[in-house]
C-alpha cells in the first residue's frame, strides 16, 4: 500500500500529528506568497503592509498597498486603509505595470 504525502510528512516529523504538519505546510506556502507579493510591490514603488490585528472579523484586519513615496492608498479600505485580502493585492499586482 502506498503512503499518502501526509503520511510521509508525519513520518518525517515524529511526535507532530499529520494535521499539524499539513497546516504548517499551508502556512509556509502562504508566507512565501506574501513575501513574493511584497517584493513585487517594492519593485513597483509600492509598500505592502499587514494589519497588526489578528481578528479576521475586525474592520481593519488584512493588507493595504500604498505608494512608497506619497503614502497614497492603492489597494485597501478607503476609510481604514487595511482590509484588503492577499488575493485582492495579488490581482492588482498581476495587472500590466507601466512606470510612466
């Protein structure tokens, strides 16, 4: 019988339940995505910042994308700044870029 990827991960990390290992893998992938988008934003003269709030139900939870020089909000809630999802930020950064 063949082992699933989760079983293999669990055997590589003794003492950690397989659900925790797969959760950790998802967290690592999410962080990599966040770093990649932060670097893309920086190359375009933008700043990607994350709210310090940890309650997803909070109105100021999430991300914002601002112009590095002017501080003008590019992506986020116009009233609070934060509030954008990483998907929204990625969608904006995936658009063709012109530095005119």
